[in-house]
């Protein structure tokens, strides 16, 4: 049985473990306690919305959304910043279920849609997103400024 829950402080330990695995997947050093503090702040300050997927009694993945506002639609848009499923549980539809929950949340919050970005080398994600109705933006370049 699979269940999707909105993350709260009650889920912080399990969420932090998954988040640390996610960061390591993207070649970051493990920083469990620092990540846990980061997530606690996001939840406490209501700066993100995260859905956790539970398989049996174990949390196996998450999707984290941050609010944006779209200038053309004049509506909220959600940035799907992070999507992760434990490698031992991949290929079972958990990512698709999380994406469907995020789409439903757009309806619940009257948002115009989801925006996401992933590395060009993320083969799994770059196959998954088009299959789930996401369109690759060929018209825009995305730039980052880091201090």
C-alpha cells in the first residue's frame, strides 16, 4: 500500500534522510544534520510544500515545491525543485505518483502549473518528465548567479 502525505515536522527525520540521499545523488557531500535544519526551516516558515511517498511503513521518496508567480498567467506557479525516490524503490511508479500529486496540488491552489529543471545528464528524469506531460522549454536559457 502506497500513501502520499504532506511533510510536517513529524516526518523530519525520514525526510532528512531521503533529502541527504538526494543531495549525494547530485554529487554533494552528505550533510544530514545541516540538511535537516534546512528542511525544518522550510517547513516551519511554510516556505515549501513537500509530499512524501510511503510504501508500507517506509518513506521512499519525495517531491518538494516552492512558490513562484507567473507574469503571463498572473497566477501562482510551483517550482518542482526536488524529486527523489530511493534507488531501491525505483521503477515502481513512485515518481509518477508524486508528479501526479504535484499536478493535483496545482489544481488545489489555483496555480497555473509546475516548472522544473534537471541536469542534462539526468537520464532517468529526462525520460520521465516528457512521459508525464512536461514539455522541454526550447525557447529560454536559464542562468544562475551565485555569490
